[in-house]
C-alpha cells in the first residue's frame, strides 16, 4: 500500500525559534493519522528540527543537497552531512532550484544517485511551465523530466523515491490545477512508471501534488485516486492552514 504524505516545504522561511514553535504547534494539532507528515526547514535549522521531532511522528527533510561526496564547493551541503545529523529524506529538483540555480535533469540524476548511495529517500519534484500547459505539451514535459532525471534507476531504487508533481504555474500563484487536471496528469505519471518498471512499482509509488494547496482545496485534491498527498509551500508556514490540510485525508 502506498503511503499518504503531507509535506511542508518551508523554503527560505523561519528562524530557529520560529522553526521550533511551528513544529510544536504541528505536534499539538496533529490528528492521529497514518498520513506521514514531513517538514523541510532550512539547512541551519535541520539539527534542531531533528532533535525535537526525533521518533515522534514528524519526518524532517532537507530542501536540497550537493551531488559530490564533499570537497571545494563553497556554500554547499553533502549527503553524508545530512545523514550524520539524522536527516534521511531530501527534496530534489524543486522548480525554484531549476529556475534560479539552473539545476537540470542531468544534474538532478546525479544528485539522486548520490542520495541513494547514502540510503536517503528522495522527494523528486518536476512539472511543466505555463507555456507548456498552454501548448498542451505538459504530458511530454513530465515524461522527459522523468526519463532524464529518474529512468536510469533500477527497479529496487524506487522504494526510496517519492514523486512530487508541481506545475510551475501553480506554485505560489494562488492558481491551482483543478482536481481533474491534477488527477489526469498523476494518472499519466503513474502509467509512465508502470510502462518502464511494471505495475507493481507504479502502484507503490506515492505521487504528491504541489502548487497552491490550501485548506479549502486539499480534501478534493487528496481524494483523487492517483494523488497520494501534497507538497505544500505557503500554507505550510501557518499552523491553522497546515493542520487543516493534514485533515484533508481524514
Ligand atoms: P505553494 O504551496 O506556496 O504554491 O508552493 C508549492 C511548493 O513549491 C511546494 O514545494
């Protein structure tokens, strides 16, 4: 059975004090649920987040990592540094990393390989831009992104992959893919996995939707058969919103 996941990508928000406060609020409001709750604070607050969540039912993820094992890469973070402090889940390929830091599918493929070598779980993000959707090219775009970023993997590697479909035009814009649009492309994504790796792998993989998920649309989005949760940006920063989104699965 694939897992339902609600993950908060905190991006470049929250000081350490605010990080602790929000995690404590999530614990206080968290329903008794089988849905996995993930928070991804900034690098400097990961240690603290691990310390206060340890073993208590909230997973801490990093927002990025470098593909090299270590070396002269000023400002970067290696996989071993994350696992050393107890962070074993990493978000890779977010559209903001692709757009502002020029991350390509080829680069992401090598980050994925490094993360897997360190036995990390990857939340692998991808999704089309507005122009692709307008040209009805979104099915092709996600296919190329999967092919170039992930389809070099072996079948066994997929146990450590979570997919996050995030249409760029819906991120931080208040514009959401309709539940039908999201379901349509999630089903397509799952069919691509099935064609490449078999139905069993496809059935097991959690595919999250990201892009302006809010308390008032979460339930309908999460009720779609091929949507297994959400990767939440803005609404993950406010406890009232995030806790209501988590309840979207109840
Ligand atoms: P918003 O929920 O703010 O649109 O951001 C989505 C996102 O980028 C999650 O990674």
